[in-house]
């Protein structure tokens, strides 16, 4: 069966997530949701890159162990993914034993091919890139071309990988697989780079301690990029006894293996990674999709420049969907785009509050006022159905090509058609002249409402929570749509419709910008504060804010399509509530029912895989992978007891 495996880069844990990281993750989420929506079998991987000199240094600067730093940053990523409804199937950390096993297996295969040798390594090194540059890649001042920071001359005895041997096979692969690097212009860059000649690559480090020991070379750790790139297969179980996912999603004739990355890490993905895989006789990725940079004040947004954009305030004020939409609409995939608060507000008001929000509320209000619910028949042959046919074809083609702004344009065109149709048909006049029973009125409003529904289906990969609200407004299940929902004519007939609040209330941009100046983004000049203060002790009052209670599990069932999530109903003495817990890989439902647990009772609700969770069950995170082990509460402690 054809499968679709999509990955983000794994993120360094010496920085907190910012717009650049969120962008790649949202892109991958949008693509995976789209592929599922058109009926494909998908798997979505993301994770963190936790080894190497930069992490070692950042942890030392904060007075913590590298793994402790990683744990904290990983938690921020997980929180962010919950906020943005990222539906990743797995999250790999390079400090996990399964990853180390896979890296060792990959290295064993490369060694068996005779592609390693030991030699002295000298060159210009950028510690931010963790990469060496040749003289010709640097300017007279020897500044790193990515970070514009001084490189240093380094010299050590290293293990080398025979990258030069793969120049010809790589060029042949590019020629036979023009889809290997997209957009096309980026492939040309890669070809030019390889044609310029490939030096062998040093793949071990003796000056760095924090890494995977290089097998057979005591005192050396694996070069962080060889370690990191391997994540794409180690997470699938490569090198582990259970390699089902590896066989299904990577090493399979009909498996599509797609990496989404930023242009700064193209060389690693399009040259080194396929060369390692060729040497190990494993299939290369199908496509490396490369996006541009988010800029602010014409500079790449990054911690080192000190102009980071973190979306916290925007999300608090406008919701995660507005930010997802902005990212996908404002950037033409492949090119750079600029972030500004003003640009965000223009998109918010014009596209979301006006075009989308008004169309939905107008059509819904007309249905509610006319029939108290949805129309009594389905209109199957009219201009909106035709407009949908065209929009759907354009949307599908654009989505397949990662032209997200064009896919959104196609949906907006459909919304404009619906609006134009409503204005031209004047249903309020039909109602006045012919009454609410008029067949013509039912037809006009059913075409309009169905037009809005299919638009919401096509928007669901981008703004999932908004689409669910639209479905609810039109008396449908508020869930992520399935392939059949992409067909015309699924609106329920004669069904009461609930009152619904505006999807995107209009923002007064002038007031917002003057009142919030500086708070939507970090200041442009001062460098970002260290991610986590060295002293992170809290006052007793802080702890008292967390309401911990004992509870008894009454119902436990796995969340469909999730390996990790379990839906629990717990008894808190005076109430019963639903909590979703990431414990399904460790516990079976029957081990949970009747068990006493500790829960955080005053946590804001969140949705996990579309299921609402009202609290959190406490568990110890055991081992490097943080496997959850539930805290035990003696059976005679009544549910609802305070834990302090
Ligand atoms: N750890 C490596 C990737 C290893 S993948 C085997 C890494 N991590 S990173 O955290 O620095 O960057 C991760 C991704 O974020 C990259 O794709 C990078 O392009 C992206 N972005 C970081 N800043 C960015 C912008 N300002 N704009 C868009 N994306 C950029 O590299």
C-alpha cells in the first residue's frame, strides 16, 4: 500500500521554539492532514536534536546537565504542539536508546561498505552549524555564511566518511529523480554544489563529550549531523527488533519518504543524508521539500540575531488557527517571507474575520432565520457545486505541490462564489415573497451552506479547530473530516442548527498595535534571554496554584488512531470528568479501571487528537525516553482528596 511519511527537522534544544520552528512543523502537519483527508496512509515524525557542542555549552551556561536542559525544552515543544493541534504520530529524541541503537546499526552498515577511515581533520569550523567550511565557501573575514559569525580553525584526528565516492551516484540520482529536491531551483543549487566536488566528511568528534560514542573509536562521539539525520529511520524502528514502521514507511516499494526542512539545512539533507543511505544500501528519501526563511526587519529570525518572533501573545489574543493560517498564507513555500504585526492583523481582519467569518455567519444566519436549521433538500446541480469542482481540483493540485497560498486562494475563490451567489439570489427576498417553505429558498440556501461546508473541509488541514466549529454550526459532527466528506452533498437535511459565536471577531488594528506594542514579538535588539533561568525554584504560593486531587479511574479506552493516548473518565468525588493521558503505550485499559491516580484538577481544557481533556494524570517519567509510570495512591484514599 502507498504510504506517506512526513518529517520535520529535529530541533536543537539550546533554543526555545520560535516562528521558524513552528512554521516547519505546521507545514508538515498541514501536509499530513491533507494526505489523510485524501485517503492516504500517513505517518508524521518530529523531535529534538539533543547532542553536540552547542547543547553541551548551553547547558553548562545554565548550570544544568544537558539532558535536564533538553527535558525542559522538549516540554515546551510538547506544549506548543498541543496548542497548535499538531498531530504528530511520534516524537523522537536523539538521547533515547532506540535512536542510539539505530545509529549504531547505520554506522555498522556504512563500516561494512568500507566507507570509513581515520585521518587528521583540519578546517574552518562554525560551532553554530557544527560544520566545517572550505576556504572558498567563506569570505575574507572567515565568517560563517549562515550565522555571519567568526569560524575557527580546528584540527583533530577523526573518522572520515568517503563522501567523495558518492558524488557521481548522487548526481545520477538527482538526474533520474527530479522530485528529489523541491522546489526545482533548490535542486539546481544542490547539483551545482556536488559538481563543485565533494570532500570526504569527518563524522566523529573527540573534543565533544555529549553524543553517541562512535563504535570502535573510544573517546570519539558521532558527528551530530550523522547522529541527527539518522532520526528519520531510527524513529521507525531501524536497528530495533520491532522495525514494522521502518518496513512500512521507509523500505517499501510504494513508500514515499518526505522531509520538510529550511533552506539552511539543505546540504545536509540532499547530499550527506542520501550518501550515508547509499553507502548503507538503504533507500534515500523521496523528496526533500525546502522552505525559505521567516525574516524580521529583513534578517532571518533567529536566536543569534536576537529578533525572534514567538507567537504566544498572538495565539493568546487571536487563537492558534489564526497564526497557522497566517504562516501558510503569507509565505510562498520555498521563498522568504517577512513577519510583522501589521501584516498579521491585515490577514486576520481581511481574510479571516471578513471573508471567511462573515460568509459562514451570513449563510448560517439565513438558514437559522428561515428554517431554524439546515434546508430540507440537497441541491445537486448548480453554480456553487461547479465552483466547488474547480476549487477542489485547484486546491488538490496546489496542496500536492506544497503551494499552500494557492490552495488557500482556491478555497477563497469558492467563498467569494458563495457570497456572490447569496447576493445575486437574495434569499431574504425569496423568503419574503414565497415564504420559508419555498423550494427555491431551500435550494439556494442548501447550495450556499454546502458550499461553506466543503470550503471548511478543504480548510481543515490549515485551521482544524475553525473547520470543526463550522461543522458544528451546520449541525455536523465537530471532528476532523474523512475522505468521504470531500464529496458534494453531505450536509444533513432539516436538522436544527445551534447558535454560534463569530469565528474571528474583528480586531481594531490601530488600538491593538498601540496597546500591545512590543508584546507580540520579542524586542528587535536585545539578545534573547537564556531559555531557562539557572535558578528555577518557585515560591510555595506558586505550587499552591496547582490543584492536585486523587481520583478513581472509572472508564479507560484507547483514543482511536493514537498509539499513545488513552481516554479516561475519572471520579473526583463530587464530579466525574474526562481526561486524555499519554499512557496507552504502557497501560492496557483493564489495568486502569478501578485504579486510584493523582490528577491536576485545575488545568485549562485542551484537545488531544480531537478529544477534550480536562486535567492531567500524574506519572513519573522513567528512563531516557520518559516512559510514564502512574503514581500509586492507596485504594482506601477517597477520590477527590487534596494532594499537597
Ligand atoms: N537540528 C538541526 C536539524 C537536524 S534535522 C536532522 C537544526 N535545528 S534548528 O532548530 O536550528 O532548526 C530547525 C529548522 O527550523 C530548520 O529547518 C530551520 O530552517 C528552521 N528555521 C529556523 N529559523 C528559521 C526561520 N527564521 N525561518 C524559517 N525556518 C527557519 O537545524
